[in-house]
C-alpha cells in the first residue's frame, strides 16, 4: 500500500523532486492511464498547498479536450483547442502560467473561486496527449519553479502510462 509522506515546502525545487519520487513510486508497475491520472491528481491535490482543482484534460480529437480524472469541484467537460488556458496550451504546445485568470482573454471559469492557473501539456513521442491543469483560489499562486516541477511530474506520468 502506498503512503504519502509529508514534504517540506521551504525549497520548491526539493519539494518537487520529492513529490516526483512519490509519484514514481505510486505509479510504479501500473500502465492504465485513467488509474494513473486519478492517482496523480489525488497526490497533487493532497500535497500541494492552495489548490482548488488538480486534474487532467485529454485530447480526444485535434479540436477538443475532454475532462479526465481530477480533484476539486465539478468541471467543464469539453474544451475546444485554442479556448481557455487549457486549449491555448495545447494550441501553442507549451505550458501556460496565469497569475490572474481574470486577465486571461477567453478564460473559462469552471470554478468562480479560481484566481490563478497552471497548465502543462502531456507529450509522448512528440504528440500532445492532453494537459495537467491546476487551479488556485490565490492570485499569483504559481511561479516558474511550480511550472518546472509540474512539467517533471507530467513526464513521470507519461512514462508510467504510455
């Protein structure tokens, strides 16, 4: 049975290194993408402070993302590529860090309490499969260290699942 271990959050780089080790242990030996997405979102939601949503959207066609496993309030089910933060991250093929979602043109508000967002694409063999999406009720919650850390977690998830 997997047990999470408390991680000191004083040094973000070290926090994400240890969180990555826990994620790798949690996903070890499991190849099912839905099971791994469910456990990845649960681990992030449990271990990362000041989140109100942590989860996945998967690319189901070249035009649309569909909701995957998550932790938090109910969410938008379908997002067009190019719309909102998630769709824009897919269209641009890069992570997007938004300090204030109210200032992001076309932001899709699934939870009115969200103030900042971080979206990281999931890549396998050069193709985007979907995104990890994190929302926070705190403005400017995410920074470059969070982005690098979640990009590393995305790599661990993809290697375990695909």
